[in-house]
């Protein structure tokens, strides 16, 4: 794998680096605009959008702290161009922010669960203060995630096949504990919440229309489901590759699989703003306003 990475053709290096850079810039701009829209419009300062802002912050940081300053240089070089310390930094940033994203999505699912299934408890459970407290807990848990490897007495190493730094295949604590606690539990929460929501929406539309769960709230819930599905589609192949490599204790996939691997995580951080534009009229209009303000061009 290392030989394959160092022997890439100039064309492959140029194309891959260019695509990575464009995707990272789109992610930075899109998520920064999302943060600006929520910050500048107090009418959007509700618990759901505060959670979405935290997700945008995670995706924005993923690109500004890793994908652009480190990832571009890695893809453009025949070998890892930085020190061992930077390798530890890159892996820690990736693990922290990817963990934060799924924790935040689990919290967003709980938010929608209470709004649709238990509307009388919603304002109490998801007050602004409690929402901020829950997000703080999610971020603290995410910041602790990289230290699982230190507890295992190991460090992160550069994986030429995947073009980034991650844990060694011979460690056990991070793959096992990390996968189940950092990914398994939030995934179970998301699945439970949306299973209940979809059943409710499908079979009790009449009751919903008469309750505080309005058609607008149901649409917001469906839009968030699209965000979750996009996240799952991007990260499921990554988790599958990691699981197969770990159990086989070798890199068993074809080179093209490992080439696509990091781009899926990058795509995951870039895709949410286009989803908001496509499905949320309020966000779409706010995006247009910012576009006109900073470019002077009136979008279609």
C-alpha cells in the first residue's frame, strides 16, 4: 500500500488533490454560512437550530483544522510530509470531530423525538439552557475519544493506503470500545427515535394535526432525517472498511476503496448545507440574502 501511494502518477496526484481541495472549500464556506445565518437571525435561535449550528461548527472545524491545512499537503505529497506530532494531531482532530458529529445527530434525533412523540415535555427537556448543556456534554465526550488510544499504550500512525493518520491494526481498546460507545450508542438512539417518529407520522396524522406537532415540525423532522441518512451513507462504508481491516489484521481492500475512503468523510462534512438549501425554504432564503450581500449577484 505504501508503495502504491508513493508511486501515484502526477495526474492522479493533481486530480485527487484538486477534488479534495474543492470539496473542503465548499464544506468550509457552506458551514460558515450556516453558522452566520443562525447567528444573525434571532428568530432561528431555537433548540433545533442550535443543535444544527453545533453540527455545522463540527463540520467547519473538520475542514479548517484538518482537511485544508493537513489533508491537501498529504494528498499532494508522495509520503506523509509532517512530523509524528502532526500525525497525532490529525488523528485526534478527525476522531474528535467525527465523534462529535454523530453525538450531535443523536441529540438532534432526541430533539425531534420529544417534539413529535412527547410534545408536552419538549419545552422543558429542550430548553435553550438544557440544549447547551447537552451539547457541552457531547463535545466533552468527543474530546475524550482520542485518549482511548493513549490508554491502550499506543499512538497513531500514518496509513498510506488511506492517506491519513489513525490507530494501528494491532490495538484493541479504541476499535472495540470506541466503536460501541462513540458510534454504537448514538446510532441506537438515532434508530430508536426515528423508528418511533416514522411510526407516529405514518399512522397518526390526524392526531398530529390536532397536537402541538404541526406540519412544519414534521417537515423539519423529515429534513433532519435526510441529513442523518446522508451521514449514514457516507460513514457506513468507512466503518465497514475499518471493521474488515481490523478483523483480518491487514489492508484487504482494493486500492480504489482506500482512495474513496477519506473522500466520504469529507463529503459528509460538505453535504449538509446543500441539503438545507434544497429542503428548508427559510435557510434557502437566508443563503440567498447572504449571497447577494457579499457578491452583489442575485441568485436564481
